[in-house]
C-alpha cells in the first residue's frame, strides 16, 4: 500500500532514474517517522522511547517485557488499563517492523 502511495504521489515528479531510489528512501523514512509519531501520541509514549523499544526488538527479536513498556510511558496507566496498553504497544512494534524493516 505504501509503495502504491509512493508511485501515485511521487513518481510523476521524479525525472532521473537515480532520483527514484533517493526519493523512495526519503518517502519511506517520512512514512515511518509519521507512523511512529502517531502511535506514540495515541499511546502516550515519547517517540524516542518508542524507537528504543523497536530497536531492542530488532536486535533481540524479542518483544519488550511489560514493565519495560510501562516504564517507557509518559504516565503509568492504572491497573485495569495496563494490559490493554501493553498489548497495543507490542502489536504496534510488530506492525512497524513488519511494514518498515526489511
């Protein structure tokens, strides 16, 4: 879907063949950054800490411990909401990696 978006929005504007790779790389980074910001805002986690959790996942191939996620949040959730937030963040980490890391 992102590749289709890139083709529709950017390819007509690009002149040289060499510029396509650079434009795609910039587009990909921009889309990844925007996705991170959106998730971070919704889940109330600083972008830098969310990026760190993703980096640790990429390195270890293990999702972060629930306490690591809670410690990364701007505000600790109450006990009833805690597990839902942890599950959403774990799913978001996997989604970001599945979409943007290859």
